C-alpha cells in the first residue's frame, strides 16, 4: 500500500533528531541544515523593488538549496598560525589536481530551486507567481514526489493554487519524475494583510524513494511585495445609475448621497466618502495596495451588477485609481414581483401549512429560469419545513418562466417545526431570481410571511444607542437615556407594551407573549438600520441576553397608548385554494412586502438583507447563505 510523502518525511525527521541527540557521526550535519534566511529580507522594496536574494542566489530572484559536497576543496587561504595547513615547497611547485564532479546518486534524488517574477511591483492583495523547479538528478525514477510551503518570517502568504506541488487530500500521492527530468510548478499566492513586513517563505520537496532525502530539498525566497506605507494614493470617481443600459457613464446618471467605503489593511477603520450631487467621490491618502470599494445606501433600489456590493481597485500612487466608474443597474424586482400567503394566522407545532406563491412579470420581456431560494440563512429553527420538496423552484431544474404580463400561482405545503414555539412564530422567506449565470439582472424580489405559534411568555432586554461614529459599537456617551420605548405587534399595528430606558439605554419588557415585535422609540428618533424588530421568546440566540439596537435623530414619533395583545389561539381562517399552478393573461403585481398571514398588515421598508435577517431571527448577522431547493 502506498504511503504519503509528508508522513514519511515526519518519520525520517524524528529518526534524524534522535540520531543527532545521541551524537551520531554517520550523518554530516551540513547535509541537513536548511539554508539560513537572507539578512536582506527586512529591506522594504520601492514600488519597483524585487525580492532580496541570498548571497548565493543569482540576480534573477531564483534560489537553490544545493548542499556543498564534502569532497570540494576549500577556496579560503590557510591560516598562518596552523602549521599543518601550510603547504611544503614541493607541494607548492605542483599544480592542484582538478576537482572531480560528484557522481550521480545511485537511485532517485530530487532537488529544488525557486524563483519569483520581479519584473513588476506587487501590491498587498495582488496575486504573485512563484516558479518551483523539481529535478531528479539520480539514476532512477523518483516516485510520489510532492512538497509543501511554509512561512519563515514576515507577513503571511496564502495560496490560491499549488499547481499540484502540495497535496490537497489523503488520496494525493504526488507524481513520478523520471531520472534526469524536471517538473515545473507555478504557485499563485498573495499577501492579504501586511502586518509583519516582507514575507520570506520556504519550499520543501521530497520523494518516496529518494536516496538522499534531506539534501537539496529546500529553497527559500523573499517575496517582493510593496510596503503599503511606502507611498500614498487616491481612490476617486463617479457612482452612476445606468439608466439607458449602455454600460457606460452618461451625463446626468450620477447618483448623489451614496456612501463609498474602503476595505483593506489600513488599521481598524474604513475610510468613507459620500457622493456629491453629480455622483463624484474622493478618498485620499490611501496606503498603496489593493482595496475593495463598497457602495452603500444606494437610492431608489439601484444595485451593483455583480450583486456583491464591492469593486476591487488597485491604489498604486498612479492615476489609474483616480477616475473610477462604479456602475449600478435596476434590480430584477422592478419587473418580477412576488407574494407569499399562509392559509392560517396561527398554527400549532406539527401542523401542515399551505403556502401560496404568486409571481408576476410586469415587464416587457420574458423572464426565464426563475428559482426560489428559501430559508436565507439555512436551518432557521422557526422556518417552515418541507421547502426542499418545492421542486418547481429547484436550482438544478429549468426554473419557472414568466412571459411579459403573466402571473402564475403555486400552492405548496410544509410542516410547522416544534422549535417555532420558542420564537412565537413560523415563517417562510424567499428570494426569486434566475439561477447562477441566468439571464437578466440580480436583485430579485425578497418576500417574507409569518404566522403565530403559541409558546411560553418571556421577558425582553434591549439596549438602545445613537452610534455617532457609525462603528456599530456602543461607545461611552452614545446611550439613548430616559426615553419611552414601545413594542408594536406588526399584525395589528398596536403598541402592546411600553417601558422607560434608564441612564444607560437599557430597556426591559416583562412577561410578553412570544413573537416578532417592532421596536419604537418615542420622540425625535428614527431607525438607523433596516432591521427594527425584536424576537421575544425562549430561543437561544436572539431571545436571551441583551439585544443592541441603533437609532438616529429623526422626525418626532408621538407616544401612543398600550393595547394589550390578544391571546394567541388557533382560529382557522379561509384556506388558500388548492391551486398548483394558475396562469393569468394580465399581470397584477404581487405584493413584495413582508406579509403577516391574512391580517392585511405589512412591514414596509426592509431591504433584502433585512428580510433574510427577519426570517432567521438573527438581526446582528450581515451576510446570508442561500438554501437552494433541489429535486
């Protein structure tokens, strides 16, 4: 049975350590010593700097770790104080015999050399290519050849490709290199965070049957990464809405009031700028490196085409980062509308819930390949079970097609989970849009529906604050103190409980029915985030402990009287008709709002992220993974 090279190296290293500790003289220490790191590694390169090679390396940036032969003559001058090293007159009159080349190893023996491209400056965040050459200098084929990379000093290097050099799994046993042949590997790495200076890396190779397994097997390099502190640059440009869809900026398309934020290794803050009336922004004095620009607070539903919300930019001190064009497009939800309905407003655990899904295309072109992405965070305890069987929207199927002006209705069923009693509600959330690589823009409609589930009463603790420096942290002096705070039942719109915030912004509500409540601060306060809800119940994550919520100055919110919540009982209402697929000739837009089952109430203004958070009951989480239906 074949064995992995890495395990064999570990065993041989252990045997070597034991031999050295006992003072064994069978193995020459010089043959096992890794080459010492170059003393030049601490020198920071300029924008065109290259790696500082070791004293024995050629100027091309290549290094090799060939160990010196024990039979090689010394090139140094004998010491005048050592009689035995002084040549006799007879010896001086004779020419020294020529050095004989080392004999080829009998059997397999692999050696390693490494080089890095120094033809252009490499910024933090940029990919860098390292070329490794493994040569079999022996007389037999080398088997199970493989290696690994490790850091010696400096900033950490991660690799996006090992090109087969390093094993990627337990079944990867390396390659075979014939006698006299070489194999070249092109590794791709990058430094994402500059925190310890220039990176020096070590590459090690081994073969299963190497007769000299610890000679010539290591090569080291100092990678020529530009020190971000060596220069400054500017990121500037225009954020625009591509109204005519031509892919370029046209006069009048700039979007005002958009926040552009920079993400990178520039400390514990993210520089930001707000676009002016023409959509222009400028973020100066950035250390040279690669950054991600995040566009936030886009008006009127505009989205970035990729859907990721970020753009990669190289700030190298030149003007290539000073005239950026950040394009946004209209979302698919301008044309595609969706609505979810439940057949009851109250369920018990284990009940079967009927869900009606209505999709409408109000645009002028056909939308094909529409999938449904349910349970945005995956595994939300209160989410309706069974959506994986809704194969009409399966990711590996053809999806749903809607012609221009068409509406289709789908009736599906699911099971109310036992865990929903801890949250006081059961929910269904979904995003509808074409699958990966599908036609048209992203930004499909995001919808949410919930119904109550009886459960034990619980208390709710909140901490409210005004985040003046926008760092998502409650700093001293940011507490909102001595104000009335209410909880609103989204179904009825009534304030069901009120409490006073103390001097530290803490609010406690006692003995409430479980469920989802809107948090309302009375007075001149508005929501600072899309998420404005609190979950009351006995669940673990969102129900227990103290939940922090951000508010900001806004229009005055008048205080209203408390209307005690009605007891939660299971009262059947008109069920959804058992319609599996109904097509209408004329599209009537589906209601893309958060609907509470058959109450007629809606929660307006939630973003895509806010709705997914609502569904999962995880208000502090910022990014979601989509659970896809498969048939």
